[in-house]
């Protein structure tokens, strides 16, 4: 009985092994996806919430996360579409951090600054509010924290950048920012 159990565990471990090296295009694809997402959110390549223009950025994300999908329930809503795209790019950065900790930390800082900049450039209104909710949900709730590096310094830098997105998008000290930071903190513990 013990032998059968150990054989099953060994077989499971063999089939779920992580890749042994970083994907050769992950770094360049990450920065490409950042640029595509920025342009898309602002409205340079269609517009978040139109239900179709997210295709190019999602294709870049799917090179490394083939299971990333928009889903019918997310189409046509700026908040939901932005959440999926932001989560995908953030996961790409976290995957990069697993292999190159400090490079992942710097990429996360660049990404968080880009998200805040994009949000700030949108005109006031319901679309801006939907994009803000999508950004924060994509960063704090949908991101796969298990992809993050184990290096202490890089991990602290990444966590700090993720938390700063919440407070910088909603405004430091606001109820929404505190709630988003609490959700993120609970997932990181």
C-alpha cells in the first residue's frame, strides 16, 4: 500500500514539474504587453470595454499563459476587460521575477507607474472609474501570487509596487484604496 502511494506521488510530481529555465521571449513579451495594454486602455488601439480590441495584448499574454481567456462574461465591460489584461501582464512579470528577481522587481515598478499614468490620462467619468476598478481588481484579486520570486529584496519591491497601484489609483487613504490593499495583503500572507 505504501509503495502504491509513493508511486502515485512520484508520478504526480513528474507531471507537474515547473520549467527548468525562463522562456527566452518572456522579458521582451512582458514589455511588449505593457506597451500594448497602455495603448489599449487609453484608447490608442480600440478602447477598453468595446469587446474586441483587447485581442493583440491577450495574444501576447497567451504565449506564456495559454489558459488566459477573456470569457463572454467579461466582454463589453471596461472594468472586466481591464482586469483580465492587467492580471495577465502582472502574472507575466511575476513569472519573470521567479527567474530574475531584481529584473522582475524593476518591471513591476515600471508596470505600476504605467498603470497609474494611464489612469490619470483618462477623462473623468464612468469609464475612468471602471478602468480604476479593473486595474485594482486585476492587481489585487486576480493575480497569481504563487508565481512571485522567493528572493526577499525583490519580493518586497514587487509587493510595494503592487500596493502602491491601489493607493495611487484611488487616492492615498481612501476607503477603496484601504480595502484593495487589505485584500492584497491577505493574499500575500
